[in-house]
C-alpha cells in the first residue's frame, strides 16, 4: 500500500473526558482508535511523527494539511486553521459534539474542526484518510468546505 494511502498513526499522552469549548458547547472526547505507544516505531518514523514525517501533534497536523492544501489550491493559513481548531475542539482530534442540532439529527460534529459526516464526505480531499477523526483529513476537508462556502477558513470567525 502506498504511504499516502496508509492510515495515520495517532498517539495521545492523556485523554480528557470532556472538553468545554469557547462556544459553550460540550464535546465528548473518545479514545484514539489504533493509538500507538511511544516505543512503537516503523519504517515511516517514530510514534512522534505522522507517516508523512510531520510531528504527530496539532502543529504537525496543521502543517501537513497546509502542504496538501497548497497542492490542491485550497486557501487558508496556519493562524486561521489554528484559531478555528481551538474554538471548535480545543485541539482534540477525537472530539464529538453529541448535544447540538446536528447531533439531534443523528449526524454529530466530529474531530478538530467539528465536521459532520455529510460535509466530510462531500469535501474530503484525495490523498488524506477517509476518516473524519483523522486530524489531517478533518482539517483539510473542513478547509475545503470553508473555501467553497466562505472563500477561506481564514474568513470563519464562528461556528460554520
């Protein structure tokens, strides 16, 4: 399987049971599926990096997404992405909102940028995992959506 198609490893040092966001919405944090330990390593790098070689943390996920976005001509900046992630999920890639109107319809918002499944499916970017909890896939799909709807993630200053 080519490196780009392989699932991305995610490692967390601790898990919060509940993250309260700036918007007042509570978001449940779920355990990371397939998490690796700090001692795990493979030919793609250590557990501290993604398969693409970026740091396996918020900074690395944003930078990897920006690289993909540049290739696909999707506008957005590091600061615009970071600001929206902190507001939407406090940087938790496993965040899920089970209490808003989307959740009431059975399609909860998920991941770093709180994307619902229909939006993720419609705006998924080739070359990223087809998983709304994958940090890079979530960021890139959300930025693709924001570009189509608002011109750029940089123009989003509230729930979208």
